[in-house]
């Protein structure tokens, strides 16, 4: 029998996978099960760039007619004066390790654009900051309903 927690996790996972499938039909099969850890879903970045990439602050855009070459671009160029910069991802010498799939970069870029253009990213960041600070805001702007729902869904672990 499935527990409420497993049911909620499955519901969250299903929703996420459905959204990914809207961006690129069929991509979900490439990240299910053991495929999530395959080299085509991996890129090595410095810790700082990893944080920026994971936070959708930077994205990779393919350079036309240059195989495996991408412009690493920021959404806020005034904050990142060293970007954009072009980088080529070289295949392994014996071609036994798959390069990152361009379609994953395209999905990441599309999600990043939506988050920035709709300001949904800032809204999500506000909720996550509220979760870290767990207390209420004096001005009444704390989204208590969302915080409670996230906690009840085991998305966050609040320790008192």
C-alpha cells in the first residue's frame, strides 16, 4: 500500500516529468531510472558556475555551425561582466563517454527564460527564503499557506 508521503512524492514527480515532457516530448525517458546518471546528463562546472546554472542564472546556447560549442550566457549581464563566453565541450578521446545532450541545455534555457521573464524565479526564491527563516514577516507578507502545504507534503523538514 502506498503511503501518503509516497503518493505526494509520486504526484510531485509526475507533475515535474509532465512539465519536462511539455518542453521536449519524449525527453523523460532519458532521465528515468539509471539514465539520470548517464554522461549525457552530466556537465562539470566550477562550484560557483554550478550554483548559477542550478539557480537558472546562466544558460548554455549553442553556437551555430560549431559542433559542441556553446555560449555561456547570464540573464543579468551587468552582474556577470565575464559572460557571455564561448566554450567547446570536447568528446572523450576514445569516444566512449557521451557528451551532454543539447536538448537538455535547450530545456534548461527555456525554463530559465520563463523563470526570469515571468519573475516566477523571484517568487520561488522568496518562498525558499521564507522556508529558511521559518518565522513570519512583520509586514504580513509571509505565505503561511504555502509554507504549511510544503511542510505537510514533506518538501521541507522544519526542525524546532
